[in-house]
C-alpha cells in the first residue's frame, strides 16, 4: 500500500510536470521569435526547424531600426506617458470620491461607470472618431490618441475598490486637524495606494503600448503613428523578409517585457486587487 507521503510526492511530481509542460508550450513561440530574428535567411524557412542557429546576425535589427522605428518609439512613449499619467490622476480622484464621500446617486453613478466597461469599443468607435476627427480636428495628431484614453472605468473601479479598504479614521483624523480634502488626498490617500497605483500603471501601459485599432483609424502619417501601426506597415512592405519582420516585432515587444519583469510583483497584486469584493 502506498503511503500518504509517497502519494504526496507523486502528486507534486505530476503537478510540476504539467506546469513545466505549460511553460514550454507558452515559451516556445517566444523562443522561436527570438532566434528567427537573429538567423540568416537560409536557416529561417527550413524543415525540420533549426532551433539553434549556426550563424547569428543582428543586421535585421539594424535595418528594422532605421525604418523609421525611432519616430514610432517616440510617439509610443509620449502617448504612453500621457495616457498613464492621466489615468492614474483621474482614476485616483474618482476612486477616492466614490469610496469616501456620500452624495446623491453615488451607487447609481458608480454602477453607470461600471456599465461602460460592458460596451464593446466597436459600438463607440464611430462616435468617438466623429468627435475627435471632425469636431475637434485632431486627426493624425498625438492628441487624438491621448484624449479619448485619459479616463478609464476600469481604473476608477480598481482605485475605488482599494481606497474602500482604507480605514475612515485615517481620513477623519487629519480633517479634524484642519487638513483640506486635497491635502488628505495627496499626503494620506495616495501614499497608501501605491500597490493599486503600480498595478494601474502596468495595466494601462501594456494596453496603450499594444493598442492597434484606434491608432490605425486616426493616424495617416508616420509623424503620429505608434509602434504597433509602424510594425504592421513594416511587415506589409516586407512580407517575404521574415527575419526583418520578426526583428521589428521584437523591437515592439521588448519594452513591454522589460516593463513587466521589473514590475511583475505589482502586476500580480493588481490582479488580486481587481477581485476585491464590491
């Protein structure tokens, strides 16, 4: 008869084997992308696949970088910084308002904000385009990419859920001492919200960095195109040059991976925070 200790070891071994197989399956496309970007063309489309290149070259990255990628990087960085900063500011203020203030129809308004998360972007795509392009005349500018994304229902929900967990005594005590609501928000609430703010920054950075549909619609020239649009045009113009196309994809993906590995702990905490009870 197998003892409980042996059963535990067998169960753990099976679990680890399944997890290891999952890791291999998930990491294999990334590995193939990376090695293909540094292969010579003669080793790219071969069967069986050459998993360890015999010759390595970084010329594909150099050629891709000189195909206007610095402009795409500049635009993506400007848009990402502006959108993330705006979302953090507006989401924190709105979350503080919904969490710690009582006013008429508060719950109804919060549910209205949440309901906007259920609306597919395709439904509001044309109205948003009409407002930005025809009424505000911002088509083919970075403002067209920034303004519609400055307020996020998800960010408001996340911050409201976190700020609700802050004891009311920490807010009432400085108010009794004469502190204004603005000072309480900046010096008491925001420092306590660092985990939620970090998660919010990561979520919105990844979302805006990878956003494709809206920039595709409102940009017409390289002066305002971001990296996803730039790499799509780059691949379309060189669709048979697989090494160049994949090198361009790696250039787009690399900042997100670096950002995630640096802040992965906050990313996991953010996933936990989104499950807090309403």
